């Protein structure tokens, strides 16, 4: 028996080693993962507009609600109405929960709206929805010297609308209104990178109108809402929003055809998610949930709300889970409705 003691002991050692090697290391907690980490918060526009102001404010307060208290670093990545950023998040950013970004709300619906013509390298439901800071009515505004106060004025007098690119709501929303209402004298001029550049163009008379959201106006040129510089022509939203003067009509009030009204409601759904934050696909479930929970906790944080009040920013959040449902439901709509939407968005 003594002769076999060493081989038996050696075999037992090997067996134990194999078991230890096959057993995964203890799962790393969310707090352990984020401790000492930096989360990059990308912003799909340049400095100075509504997207930038919201994202930088959130970045100052959200870290303390994330287990492990990571640092947050805001980084601007403008271009193509934030399509450059959205594609970066979809294909190149780390999928570990250390990157998310503020993008134009229309982008999560881009492959739905544009079909094969979309430049998005992702489908909306593939992305991780973190949260949305506010629902804000899209509005068609006209500079006071244009003489345009109603949609009928646009039909008769025309309007030169400044937009960023073909992939953002500053282009898609007025294009849909133009096509469905037959506003042939409305012209849409591309190439204004963001709020600051479009505002300067309005002041210089290069353009006479713009599609904006109320939060963007408050962030960029709040005085224009009180000094008579802007005429708010119509709301580009599925329903009337409280921040818009009560007398401003919905675009759909001027659309007799029910199918066209439904198409516009779908196109205007992007205003429900006026300041969305999305992350790459495939983020581990516990970190995804931690980011979503931290976002919503930030939206209720008294210190954060005190700062947003000083900045005149409205907070009316949508959870990441609800964002996910909205996007998923939109992509599941009937083909006939999607076809009408795409027709409305033909240039």
C-alpha cells in the first residue's frame, strides 16, 4: 500500500488543481468594477447648446449615485446631428458600462424612418437605453421680421428653415410637415452644427425659421421667449405640451387625413425623448441596471434639481426601461404605417 501512496496523492493534487482552474473567479460587484474608473459621457453636439448643457450638468451629479463613485468625463463628439457619436457607441465604444452618450432623439428611430437609406450602423432596439431627462415639445419657430405667425403664413410667404443634417430632428420634422401639408415655399437649409450657429444665423437673417425644442431654446436663447424675437408657429408633437403657450396649435390640427396624422405622430415621437442617453449594446445586466438607477436617482437629487432650476432647465425624466419599451413598440408598428412615414420623409 505504501508504494501507491505518492501516486494517489499526486492524482488528488491534479484533480484539485483542475477544479480550481475550472471554477470562475468570484463575480466582480458593480461597486468593485466602477471604483477608480472613469465613465466617458459623450455629447453629440458642440459646446453651448441644450444637449451640452444637460449632459454636463448630469455628469456633475450622477457619479455619486453609481456604486463605486466613478468619475464622469464629458466629451463632445459633434457631427451629422450626433450620428457620428451614435455609430461610435454602437461599434467602437467599450461595452462594459464605461461609456454612454447624449444623442439626437431621432437617431434611435433612424433605421425605422429611413430604411435602407439610413446611415446608422445600428437599429434602435439594439442600443442600451439609459434614460431621458425631459420630454419637450418640438416647435416650428419664425424670426419676428419674417411676418410668419401661422402655418398658413408659411404657405403664403415661405420660410427658410436652418437644419443640422439629414439625420436629425431639425431636418426630419420640418421635412415631414412640408411634405404632408404641401408647404412648397418652405426651404430647409442644411449645415448648421448646433444651437449656437443656428441662433446666429437667425440674428443675421441667413435663415428665418427653425425647428427647435423648448428646452433647447431655454438653454440657448431664453430671452427670445419673452422679448418677441420668435414667433412660435406650431407644435411638432403628438400632444400639446405644457411649456408651449396654450394658443399654439399642433401641426396635426391642420392635417385632415387620419393616416397622415398617425404618420406625423410617429415622426414626432422623438420629442417625447427630447434628451435621451444611450449606451453601447451588450453592457452587463448589473451595470446596465446600475446606470439606469443612477440616472433616475440623479433626476430626483435635490442638489441636481436646484442647479437645473437656476439654469432654467425642466426635468421630466423617462426611465431606461420605458425608453426601451417606446423604441421597441415603434419598431413593431405595421408596415403600412412605416411606409407612410418614409414617404413623408422623402426629400
